[in-house]
């Protein structure tokens, strides 16, 4: 029988680390193989990934200098990026992707796909809408986990985080990049802009309020337990996955994941030298704790068994805290990010409340929409969504219409010509090979 595993987690909650642990645990077990349907589905997603990525690039190729185009490899895969079930239609999943344009700004856009696209991942996962994964009967027999972290630590990690597009820009344009220095400068800005900080708080408590309604359906794994007691926690997760590991296997798993950057293309997902329990106590100030108290944050700290808010002795502030505190006291935002592209790209867009700050938003097309845009030329994002929508429509049809009951030759004929007529020779050859591999699976070879 195929694995049915789902993992939920707020951004910066140890979510990626937990999923990495799960994949390492599952790799130790060799008695579970993917079904033919799943193998075919994943090859169809691979075909769609090649097809859509080239069209994404083709649109901008005619409109901008492509040296300025920022698109991280984490988004190459059709289902690469944050994902969730559409709250208005549980048969549909939503995938968020992110494009930046040097000296122009950036935008996030959404693809709407058949829900089975999420099955590409052995561990289906999401940051969003805890209740939907319980209300949707499709996931009723999934083994469900959730990553938990002190919510104050989540907020602290968020202000120091570097997103995938910023990572892309740094890799391509900054030769002498000082990661620690940039994270500090960025965090000083985010912590002294109290409106931004409050937007992060609102997003997080909306998630936590919903999680509290359904938490009994999840196995909770605390980030602090992974960091402080990794071997015991890995063993516990393995037991919940019905996998038996010996001590050497557990040690090997942790050696591969201990304080490293897990994503392949996003090179700055992990903050080197940190992953320290309680580090927020040297970063946040009483100004931030008062905001947390305003939103009844003790409710969440108590629910997940963390210490309640205690105000700092300001005479013992760290040097960093003193800078933050002085700026807030003087009603100033500390913005020393001199590179305007870095400033725009690193701005939190996916883990901040929808009502916080102004972005351009556009009406959904049938299969795509621009979620938030900061582009100087905002029409470019809107035109992009209109351009790609018929392409995403073909992907929807591709994923929905495959069936064992149909002649595979007829199925391929429905899509191959339309999908490849304007693609490069290299992409056509890759898609041809994937269709041949599906044919082999169909024939049971």
C-alpha cells in the first residue's frame, strides 16, 4: 500500500526540517512502492513543468532584458512553491510562484490545478488552512503531522529569513555578499517597522486559531525537540510512520540534516550559525511583546506549552535590541538596505496578513491569478496571467483526462502537438521521452 502522509506547518516553524527528516526515514524502508497511477501522475507533472516554465520565460523574453529576470529553481517543478487546497473548491489545489524583475519589482502568482497534483510529493505538505485538511474527506485516512515552534521564535525567524527570489538575486548579482550582515540589516528594518511586524503577527495568529480547532488530528512535532533532542525525536517520528530504525540509522539521518540548508536551489533558506532555541530573547524588544500581548499571544504560548510573555529588563538589552529599541522610541524605521532590489525582494509577501500593506491585485483568470504585485509596470503582471492561463488550462486537462480506460496513443495525440508546437527542441525531446515512459507504464512493462 502506498504511503499517505500529510505535514502541516507555519513558515519558519521547522516545517522543512521535519519533512526532510520524514523523507530520510522513509528512505530507510524499501517495502513501499508507488502505484502506477502515481508514477504516471508524476510524469505528467514533469511534462507540465517543462512546458509551463518555457512559456513563463517566453512571455518575458519579448518584454524585458532576461538578465533581469529572477525565477528560482525551486519553482521549476509544477508543484514547486507553497501550496494549499482552494477554500472555495476542495477539488482544486493552489500553487504559489514568485517572479522578480531587477529594477522593476516582483509579484506572486497562483496556479489552480486538480488536487491530485499534490500527490507528487510522497509527504503532501502545506503551510495553510489547517481545518481544510481535516474537513476534506479525501485526506481522512492520511497520517497527519504538524511542525510546532514557539510562536515568538517563528516571528523572530521570519524577520531574519531570506526568500527564494532574494536568494536568486544575491547569487547572480552580489559577489561579496555578507549573509550575516544582510540578515541583521534586514531584521533591523522589519523589527522597527511595527506595521510590518504586526502584519506578521496577524498572519500567524490566523493560522494558529485555525490549528487549535483541529490540532487533535495531528501528531505535533516541536522544532525545539528536534534541535535539542534530535535522536529521540527522529525515533518518535519513525515510530509514527511505522518505520523501525536502529541507532546508527538515526544518527546517520541527523548527520545529514543537522543545521544545513535543505532546499536545492534556495541557497539561503537556513540561517547559518543559528537555529538556536530562545534566540528571539536577544532580538525582540518590549515594544514587540506589547504587540503580542495586544493580540492575546499568551493564549497560543499556553496552548503549546511555552512560557508566557515576560517583559525584558531593558537595562540588559543586547546591542542589537538597543538599536531596535532606540529607533522605535524615536518613531524611526531603521532602513539601511541600500540596494533597492534587495529591499523589494526581501519584503515579506507570503507570511503577512492580506490586509497589511498595499499591493496591486487582479481578478482571477480561470486557472491563474496575480496574488500580489509590486511591479512598477503593474500591467506586466496582469498580462502575464492572461497569457499563461490557456497554458495552465492545458495542464489541467492533461492531469484530469489520463485514464487506464483510454487508448494511450489517443491520449498523447490530444496533448503532444499543442504542448510542443512552440517549445525548444530540447524541451520537446524531454517531453517525448516522458510520454514514452508513460506508455511503458501503461503497457505494464
